[in-house]
């Protein structure tokens, strides 16, 4: 809203297009602008056509009800195989890009599909098998697993015990091309949300420990808000987080798509691509805190850092939210 003040034609590119609720909320804000709502176009990217069709119907009905001129452009594709021509960016539009938990997938490429090291495979195979048995047989949350004896010689379950990755971001030609292309479109704002954890280490042992501590906190969040028999909770645990854990631990090469990295590395990537940071405003921080308070759970926290903010569980940062725009606007 702040970046698009006064704009008459707004185009939003949603790289995941999985949550129409945030755009419904935006519709209401745009309707109440002093100058009236702009002509709004949203390009939604997702692999599932049915989801895009549902989103298009829901948003079109809401826009009509609020009398907002609106178009939805569905693009059925994976992000790493995206044909940029299908985004249909037009001259004269004020462009915004929203990426929610998507960019990290671009760190996996065919170049990563290297032959497996037989020594490393032998060293890690028993740990992988044991982790799978733990996940498959446990009736509790992953947070509770931290209190159990995993019988893994040489491991410490302290978050600080995992080996640290280099500060420099993992090189990725695909990521560099993608971000540079987006910067070339001169978006007025790009908002990036990513998992605040390092699950892109070359060592399986490192990824195991990082995943154990990160998902323990996520499962503890779920424990505080949803009962264990909840169907919604079981879907999140099995279909979302369970699949992410499996991918982080058991996959390599191009198949390992859940390559989460911390904000410090995304800052470097965005900077190298030509983006400059846009500090989130006091109003944005206030809105974020109000939203968390509505869940009536003291465990959720917002932490501001260098103009970005972190969504936390207790003192553990789980997700980072950062805003950017092409430096040519600065």
C-alpha cells in the first residue's frame, strides 16, 4: 500500500499464489484509498491449475463486490521453469512482486545432481534410516523428540552444535539470473518471506541438526494452538512439514528443493542482483504485531532487525520478511 500510493495501474506478481486471503485484505484497503482504487492485476504462479482457478474465482467475485477493476492472470508452472513472457508485464504499470517461501527452491538445479560420494553415503545411511524411523513411529511432536534419547553417538542436540556454513550465499546461476531479471523489470516493491534456518549445507549431519531444531520449534507452535486429533494439524504435520523434513534429510542434487537459508544470505543475493532494501515502516510493524496478538498466544513474537522483521516462536526466529526495490529508484 505504501509503495503504490497514488498509482493508477498496479500489477502484482505472486510467486506462490497459494493464499488469496492476503489479497482480499488488500482489496479492502485499496477500496478505501482517498484517490479510489487503482486498476489491479494479479499474476498468480502455481503448479496446480485447480488452485489458481479457485483463487481467480474468489478474487474476481470479491473485486466485483467492492467495485474494483481487476484481472487475474493464472500461470501454471514451476518457478524454476517459468516462461517470463507469460507474466505479461506492461509499460505504465506499477509492479510489485510477492514471494512467500519460494525463492529457496531456485537454489536446486540440474548442476547439483552430482554422483553420490560412496564414503559419505556409508557414513550417513544409518543416521538417515534412524531419522526416518523416528518420524514414522513417533506419536508426539518433533519438539518432544528433543527430550528423548536418539541414541546417535557423537551428536549433541544443542542448536549451537551444528557446524556453521560459510557466510557467503551458496552460488546459484539460476537464482542470479532470476533475481537480475526481476530487478530489470524495475518493481516498486518486492517482498520476500523465507524460512530463517540453514538447511542447505552440503553435510547431511549439518542439515539433520538444523532441521531438528527448526522443526521442533514449528511443532511446538502447532502444539500450542491446535489439538493433536485436529484434521488440519495432521495435514500440516504430514503433508507439509513431514515432506519438507524428508526432502531436507533424504534428498540430494536437483531433488533437494527445500534449501532454506538465513536472511543474511538473502540480503547478499538481493544486493548483488541490484536491489536495495526498503525498511518496513512503523505502521507495517504495528499491523504485524496486531495480527499475532489476535491469535492470543504469548509464544508468537515479532522482532525487528535492520528494517526487516522476524516471526519468532519464543526466542527462536522462524521466518524473515524483507522488502526491496530496484536501486535505480533510490
